């Protein structure tokens, strides 16, 4: 945790000022984190679309490839 100045509970104006400063810092941090999450959401959506495209391409390539399935006692081509 960060070092924060200790203010007496009887010193109301200083205590109020400290609480307002803390609230302002927390609000700024929340806004920064919200921006980061929104950016990461966009990046994640773009990457998900790319992966979907690549998966579809690979599925099409496998479907178009001749002799991709080994049936029964058939030896694989590397023998």
C-alpha cells in the first residue's frame, strides 16, 4: 500500500480534503483501467475474428485435400 498522511479525526477540513484527493485519484485510476479494458476488448474481438477465419480456411483445406483419411490397414505415406 502507499504511504498516506494520517489526519486526526478531529481535523475535519483536512480529513475532507484528503478524502477528496483519494477519491479523485481512484476515479482517475478507474477511468484509465476502463480505457485499457475497452482497448483490450477491441483487440480480443479482432483476434477472435482472425482465429475464426484461420480455422475455416484450415477446415476447407483439409476437406479439399485428397486422401487425407487413412482407412483400415492402409499404411501412412511415410512408410
